[in-house]
C-alpha cells in the first residue's frame, strides 16, 4: 500500500494511505474529533498527502459540542425507536448540553424521558459508528420524504438560522448513518456533523426536561416538543454539574425575589419589566447610595436624561442603523390630519432610549470645552429599554427595562492610558466592596474586517487597556477580533460563590461617537481636538447586579445591604415591651430593625427570621431584661448571650459600616 505524509499535532508522519485519524489516535480515547487543514472533521475522515491534522479532546469546548450534539443525535434515534411516528426537528448543542425538537403523536411526559434514556443506553452500549454520507438535495428529499421538517431545512439550506445550521450548514448536504454491530445502517439523520467516532464514546449523559417550542422559533409554525439533555466527559463531571444546578436552583434570584418579597414582574406591566417592592427597594437604594458616594469621590459628575427622544438623536448616534432590532418600536407623535382624515403634517418619531451615551454627548457638546476641563466624567443611573426576545428574558438579570450605572469619560489621547488604568482599579475595588472577589479580565481586540477609526488609535487604545489589565495581576483572556466595530473593550468577569462566571463591568473605548457627534475641545495650542470617549458600566445594570448578588449571597445579604438588619424576638410576650424599646434604640442609631410582635410562638419567629435571612436575631428573655442586655442569634444558628444593649448596637453598626458579611 502506498504511503502519505501528513502532519499530526505538529509532528510529520508517514502513514499508510488508508489510515484515518481514528486509527492514528486509536490509543487516546479522549480524542473524539479532529481538524484537517483547519476544518473540523469526523475521526473517520479520509486523509490525503500533505494534510495537517490536529486532535480535539472531548473536554475542549469544541469536543464538548461534538459530544453533546452526538448525544442529541442518539436521543433522536432512541425517540424514534420508542415512539415510531415521531417526526424530527433540529438538535443542536447548547451551553452545557443539547436539545432536540420533535413532533410526537402524544406530548412527552417525565416517564417518557426514562424510557428514552434507557433506549439511549442500549444504543451507546452497542457502539454504533456514525458514518458520514454525502447526498444531493433530490436524493435527500426522496429519502426523507417522511420527515417534513428536515425536508423544509433542505429547501432553505443557507439562511436557515444558526441552530438549523447543525443540520444543513455545511458545504455539502450530508446524512449520517448509525451502523449497528453487523455494519448495516440502523438509523439515519440529515446532519452536517461531525460526530464522535462511535456512540460508545458518550461517557455520561442525562435527559433534563421537556418544553414546548415553535418550529424554527416562529409562532406561525407548528408547536413542537423539545427535550433538553446534558452530556459530559465523565460521570463525575455530570454529577458535579447536576449538583451545581441544584445549588443554582436554590439560589435562583427569581425564586428568592418572591420568597424575600424583593421584586415582581406583574403580568399587567409586561414581560421583562420589574417592580421593586419595599424590601428590594432598600437593597437597591443601599447599592445605589454606596456607588454614588464612591463615584463622587472619584470625580464623577451626576447627570440626568429623559427616557424618550426623537429619532434624530439615534440617527446621529447610529443606533437606528445597527441596533434598531434591540429597540422598542417608535411612537408617532404630533401628527396633524385634514378633515378628510388624510395626514396634513407627518408625525414625529420618538423612541425609548436603549442607551444613555447620545444624551451624555449632547451634554458634553452643550458648550465649548477646553483641555483644562478634561477628563470629564459624566455619570447617570440611566434607565434604558431594550426589546429583548421573550425567550432570552431571565428575571432581573435579563430584562427589557433596566437602569445602567452608566458613565462616559471624555479625555485627551494623552490622558487615556492613565484614565483606563485608574478606571479599572476603581471598578475592581468597587466590585470587591460588594463582596465579589474572584475575577478575570477579557480584552476584546479589533476585528480587522469591521472597524472605524485609525489603526494607530486602535493600537494605542488596545495597548493601554492591556497595560491596565496586566497591572491588576489578574488572568487576562484575549478575545481576538471580538471588539465592537467602534473600539476595543475590557470586560470584568466575576465568579460567584458557586463558581459561575458573570460578565460584570465593561470598559469600552469609542472612536466612533465623538466623530458622529463632532465632539471637540480646544487644546493648549488653541486647535480644536477630538476627545477620546470611554463608556463604562460597572454593575452593567443595577437590576442585573442585584440579581447576581442575590444568587451570590443566596439571599443572605451582608448586613449593609440586608433589607432588615435586625429583628427583635421576645422569648415570651412579657418581654415584648422591653425588647421593643431596644429595637427603638437600634432604629435611632440608624439600624434597620423591627420587632416581631406577631402572635407566633418564639420558635416560629426564629424560623421566619431564618427564612427571611435576617443577619441579626435580637432575642430577650428574663435574664437579658434583668441585665439590661440582649442575646444575638446569627444566621448560622450560633448564639451569643448577655450582650449589653450599647454593645449590641455597636456590633451591628460596625459590620454595616465595614460592609462585612456575618
Ligand atoms: Zn448529528
Ligand atoms: Zn455608553
């Protein structure tokens, strides 16, 4: 047999011409797919002389996607085995798992998932090979005549949308056959691939839940049944993931928002639009107040802008060209009519603002600016409205109306490096004050295909951001080419108490808006110069940060943020007056304290305070009263007795002032 020379993971190799990656990598079962000359391929792919092959491990992001899609594929096979008359939709991998859409005869129920899982186990055990077969549109339509949804995808090959691209997104139309033990196909699916070499290489999976989903996401289409599942490189990783989900479920801010009476989403207002209840209002105000103080200390000036504007402003800013989909549709105002009902004067379009930047630019531009004034740092708790798809809304962490802690900094080019450096330090320290401590930074650099501004400005700004990031001694992840077209960006990613990563603050240099708004300042030599503009949201939005903190603390906020800092619980009714007086003294000292004067027995009151996650339970019985003291019971169940009232007040005030957790 003739030989070919190829490069495998950087090393030159001579192999028999019929050798495939699955043979070359046979020793290492962690390798589940590969790239050939940079294109992702099955391990069963044919090789030719000169090919450059790179292995892809199952635990890499790409490996996980292939594992999860392959598992979705096996799930579809199992569903059709168990429920023969089920038609197939699409089955892409998603974050941490996969789904597949089905059109079954009957709606799936939880028992069905168990049945499907056990059919999947059989398929996995059999070690069926995924075999790729190139087909033509005409042949595929004939072969898949019983699969109307797949046929529709063949018809729209091309702009089928991101998810459908799993089926038909490749350069060639392909069908994958699953080969049984005897080597004959037992099941086939229209699919772009690639897949694992064999079903046996699915180490651990679980089906999670079913949901209704419109075919291709449109309510004009039939409603299908979606099954979600997850798959991992090992049983341990699957278990770890399931534990994390259970923990996340307990902490879900939407659930805690109701349990702790913090906020709600009344049906009457519309989805994605929250109201904050008094207790949530206290947390929110404490967050805002502290942020305001810190910003004032850092030289920010507070401004306000309206929620509405004429369309022209967003034409100037460019938002209507590239962000219109994310905006609420316009209101047409001040239209005038003739008697016959025809329009006499066309109306004026007004938009809800999705961003605050254009308003701040108008403030900057309201009069001439001198270099002496720079940097100008404008800050606003600016409420914006974005028309997010209902499918992506998620409590207050992804809403349609929210308030950004938004700042825009205008400075000279010379000031930019120093400004970015101090800005990043400020941002990180403030996040630390709210109790987040584990960060990494992501630097998004220029997309050479799509950018405005001068190369040299980009290079300078990117270097300034890199320097600022490096000075923090935190992990820096490069997002090469990931910047928006108008400038490079640093984002701060924070890990919460259970290790989940949240994108928090962003610091974004903008070369575009100063041009579009013709922002200027007069320089030392009297010339008109264009300032550098930096966008910066620290929390992202107050609502989102509130949601993140709620989940991070699992609702047990540190005392400085807690809606109720101390609750008085008398051991018996007879100590109610004494304790009421203590609580009154606490309130006078600025502590958010209240007395539980309900009819409940003491044990019930303690339980209620625990449910409400109140940091200090202030308890008084006979001994306390005699000694002029109280007892503390903390959230972890520990108790401290006989604390003189003055000391009790001082202890609470201290932790509030120092913003420490108890
Ligand atoms: Zn597939
Ligand atoms: Zn902005």
